C-alpha cells in the first residue's frame, strides 16, 4: 500500500492516513441522537472504532472501562456541561485529546475550553473534512506523545539513559554501543558535529558504569588558554605562577574514581596533550610547580567535532595520544541523518520547557512540525532545542505555530510571521516584535551570554540590558550540549 503524509509529516500507510485499520478508538459524548448517529456513521466509515455516550456520567463510566484515542465532547450536555466535564476527563486521563463540539461557540467558551485542556473547538454545523483532519492530527500527536513516553521508559529500563531521545535505527545502534562499552574501563572517543549531544552520551556511559557513584567531571578544553587549562586539569602549588596565591587541586583529582569528560579535545596544545598522554599511560601526574607525583584512577571520555585523524596528519594532534583515546569510538549522527527522531525530540523539549516555565502543555501545529522536519539543522539537536524553547517562551496558548519558529527555519521574515499572526498590528508593534525576536535569536546563538550578545551587537551591555527589560525578555540559563 502506498505511503502518504500524515498531518504530523510521519510516513504512514494510506489506510492509516484516513483512519482505516489504524485501530483508533473515539468516544462521542453528545445528548442529541442525530449528532451521535451522524458522527458514528462518519467516523465508522473512516475506519474508527466509535462508542457513544448521552451525558457526562455515561461518558466517564465508559472512559473508566475502555481505552480511547480521542473524545468528541459536546459543550451543552444535560446535567454537567461539557466545560464542567472536561476537567474530570483530564484528571483521569491527562494526555487524552478532547475536541469540543458546540452550536454556541463564544470566545469565552473557546478560551475556557483550551485552558482546561481541550485539543480543539469545532462549531456546529461542521465541515466533515476539516473535522476529520483535526481528529487525525490530534490522534497522531497523542500517539507521538505516548510513543515518546514509552521510549523514555524503555531507554531507562534497558540502558538507564536520561534525557536521551531517539528511535531511529542509527541512534539505537549508538545506544547499544554505549550500553556495551559503559561497564568497561576503556577510554572512549565521541565524535560528532557541534550540538549532537556528545556530553549527554558521555554522561550515559558514566551512569551505566561501575563508576556511576563517583564524580562525572566535564570540561570544555577549548574554552581556556593553555596555562589555565593545565592548572585546571592538574592543579598547582602555591607560587607556581604569578596569580597562584594558594595551592589548588585539579580536575583529575576531583574526578578520582570517576569519569573526566574532555570536550573539544582537538583544541589542546601539544604540551598539554603530552601531559594527558602520561596520565593515560601511567595514571600519574604532578601539580604545576610541584615535585610529588599523584596517582589517580580516572576514566577518560573525550569528544571532538573535527576529524582527529586529519589533525594527526597535519601535525596538530599527537598520534600516540589519538590511539590512546581512540580505543572505542562512538560516532554521533547529525540530526539531518535521523529526521524520524525530530517529532520525539520536539515533544521532549516541549514538555521540558513548559514545565520549566510553569506553563500548561504545549504542542506543535502540523505546519510547525513540517517546517522542523524539512530544515537541515546545522546546529543539530542543540539548535532544535533552542527553537522549541523559543516557541514555548513566546507562545500565548497551547499550540505553537510556525510563526513562533525562527525565521531562518520557516523561510519567512519576522514581518510576515507577525502579520500572519496579527494582521492588524501597528508599525510600532511590528518594530517592537522584530527587535524582541532579533535579540532573542542573538542571545540563543550566544548561549544566553548577555556580554557576548552585546559584543556581537556592538552595543554596551547596559544598553542591551535596558532593551531586555523593556521588551520583557526572560533570560534563560545557558544551553546544554
């Protein structure tokens, strides 16, 4: 059977796309016999399993006895209204999508229903094709969310992984390799483009190793000059250099018994590389300025976003250190090579940032998810995470449309997105929104470091802070690898 595109851009069979043999079950709660019969005929013809209830009491009893993928709920019910019944449904089944149906749709009703957790609001008389499209979209989102939760449980049970999401074949191979190498003492080299999640994989290796109760110590070796890096790694004695007013332990000592994660290891100078090599060979080192040898038991996990073999060939990286590090290699794929993971990753970040910002659950519209699926993602998972965080922070309701995604992802300008969202916007509104979005995007690219963002804007930090305050931009914590 040919494949077609579902509302969420998942490749599915034609029968699943129109509901046939999809196994989806829908509960209709409506007191009008004609409405119930019409919906039963329409939905059954599309292949859905349909149950009917005449009021809230019967509907709740049915929900307690059977499992459903969606509820169609009438607003005007005898006894309890649909708006009174909706919170009870959500209390029992928080993730179950509910579409409200009514002949008396007011703005207040819509707002109240959406706030109470309704997926959508359809007014009688409805357009059959639009109603079916809304139902397919809601069920697809619901199943993606359930799949995400099940995947997290499976990964947790099988691998003890946290914050790692993926169902693609290429990522499942990575998970199997991580699970296999984690219990060993071997050095691991993680290779992948920037933003692919190398530190998360390193943490997963540590968490599944016998060292899991000992420290996991990460350091970005490209973020500091050579002398400071050596002091940070190996420690120093008092007087070792001008600013060494007191002795200090290094990260090798801090990580003793545990794992030291050396990110961007290709940026290390040759002298530092030689000292790292000695620790790997002899498990000994000396403080800067010291004479006593210190023995440690530390597992090294290194990461790089460049080709270390090429660095060796060009004389920028020691060949002996490369072979010491390259005992086991984990190659992380770019996000564009695992597009089937984008819906699950997006859902994961939607849940995380909605909770972090104390917001109700957020969902992506079909066009927003389609834009995410079509984009090339040069910044990989980190860029996706920042894009989802942006959408959550800027959203005013449960559905995040493509207008809230960065313009370079959707191909639309800020002005187009704003005018689509609010065609009556004034020039002042447009300019203010453009300024807000530009500042947020620059802050995202600067990893929410205001000083760096101000330098990139070529303005004083105080000026940027004034704009952030005036535009009510909430400063986020620094992003994760």
